[in-house]
C-alpha cells in the first residue's frame, strides 16, 4: 500500500499523486472549458490495493490453498480497470450479462469468474454453465433451473448456493445484505430453510460451493465475520451429513467498508483477514478453497472526479460554487448525503491545491434541481470561477452510476501514474468523454418520426 503519515493519519503517497495528476490534467487539457468534468484513476494505488488484498489472505491461509479474489465488477465496470486487476491477480464477480461481457472483454477467463445475481435468466445460466463459470444459485427456483440444465448438458462450472445468515443490518439499511428480510439468498433462520439447504446438497453431489455476503458500506467487520462463521458452520454440517468433503470452497463475498473521512485506508484487508482467522479459524486450515468478492475497497480511494467551477455566487449569505459535477456522477451523494458524504478538495485555475482560509460554502452541480449538491455548507478555501473542485474517494461506483438527468454527458475517465520526475503525471484514456451526438443517438435520434403514424 502507499505510505501513510502516522502523525496525521493521512496517506501521503495517495494525496501527492492526486495533486500531481490534477495539475497535469489541467495543464494537458483533459479537463477545462472543452471538457469541464473528468474522472481520474490512480493506477499505482489500484495495484497496491490488489497486492494488499492478496498478501492479507496469504498471511492467514494454509499453504497450497486455492484462493480466488474476484473483483465486484459493479463497483467500477470499465474494461481497462478489469484488465489491470486481472494482471494483478484479481478475477471478476459479475451480476448481469453486461458485467460478464465486460469481464470477458478484459480477458478474465471463466475459471476466474463468478456469477451472482438474484434474477438470473435461463439464458444467463445456460451461458455460464457452458463456459465453466462458477455459479451461486440464489433460491430454490433457480436451483431447479440449474438441475434441468445440468441434466441436459455436462458442465465444468463449480456450483453453490447463496445463503443469508440473517445477522442484521449495518448503518446503511439499503446496502445491508444479511437482514431478516434481505432479497438475497436462502434465509437460513426461516422455518425449515436450514434443513432444506442441507438436503439440497445431499441430493446434488455436484453442489460443491457455499456462498454468503454479509458486508457492505456501513457494516462493521465483526458483523461481517459473524456472517462468514455462519456459512462455515453450515458447510461443516453439510459435509458431516454427506460423510465426505462435498463442499470444497467457501465464497465469503466482500463488502469491506471504506473510510470516506480522510486519505487513510482503513479498515485494511490485513485487519479483516486477521479477524476472520480469529473468528473462523477452520476457514483457513487448508480444507476449503476460498473466494472473495471485494469491490468498493479496491477502487474507492483511487478515484477523483475533477470539475471546473463555472460560476461563483452567493445566496442567503452563503457562497455557492457552481460546478459541472453533480447528480449525474454522484447520484448516491446527492440523494442520500448523510449516508454518502464526499470530501471535496479545492484547486486553483492551474490545478494547484488552493490556499487560503476555509470558508463554509456549497459545492453545487449543474442539474436543474435545488438538491444537486456535492457538498453543503462545506469548509474549504473559497472556490472562484475557473477553479476546480475535486470529489475524492470516487473510484468505486461514482464512475459506474451515471445518471442521465438533463441529458448530461458521461465524463471521460483517465488512468494515471505519477511522472518519473515526481512532478507531472502520465495518462491513458479509460473511457472517452461522451458526445452530445451520442446522447441524441441513444435517445432515439434516428427514429424521430416513429410516433407520428400511430
């Protein structure tokens, strides 16, 4: 991982690289009047996070254990990012035909791909089983579909069942996946459910995996570990009932929360792996292969959305910086700011960190409704027209969830590494900026008379 300044808790490598990249992006014209908003991805930081994840689990796992770390594609569905992670030893967890197509385009092989979704179609299942992709069945009806497909054609796919340990919610209810009424998996504490799961495995010798996912933003590590322990205990019960090691792999999901309050990367993978080793020691003794599905924690700290301040004004005595980044790139933050607050950094017109006393101000987006704010009454050096506002920690989900309000274009996304001289940065285009012509085309531009004859 990048170096951390223990006295301040700040990640000095991350912030230094970010400042270099912002200045270089402005200087090279990646952001400015022609392209007033852009996304920046720190390639060095992404590689470091991937290495940190692998090292953390290697440190607690018995030698020779098969471990697949599968990146949750939903977090940053960009083919060059998936390719970068693949080269760093990370596979792909996909939850739709689109995500599978992205993983395949990135060169992620079927043997390093996992399919999870609560609403898989028959066609999706058929394709995954034909390719040999690992599949986790979400419910009894889906398992019945898989029964028919397995009977009709042999498959190399490892297959398991997702279970919900019903351990409770974290601080963000909408993201908690292991509540009493979660839509995901077989609810283990419902009457008769546990017995059904055990019998499902005994009836199907080809079921060799068990899956759970209890983490997400707002879920404490201890609660996540409880969910993993519940799945482990169920696997042990099934294997005893089968009289053999039928379940050979446990997919423990991901969901490590991210610190959005500072540059410090905490909690880290080593802390979580250590907690799992203490809570579920049998998980790492070599009897089970492991799959993880981390997403946000691999990418969040390594992304920045940089937006030009078009105007600076005042309303009711409060300064307002009107920028080009708002609900279209930060949908969760705009609609649920208490759950998804963002740090904002101020840069001057040349892309240098802005000096001056902190002033409470709003950082507004371009969309036509009052709540389109990246930050409200936020203290930072006073932003002026021509300056830049940077939304930090936006490497995960913020590049994935473009919201087409006001038909605003999707911004370009650029990966960067710090310059060899420690001053500038080198860039590669990850996703080119969307054009207004493309917006017209996807909005039925070639069918403008389609409704006139109805």
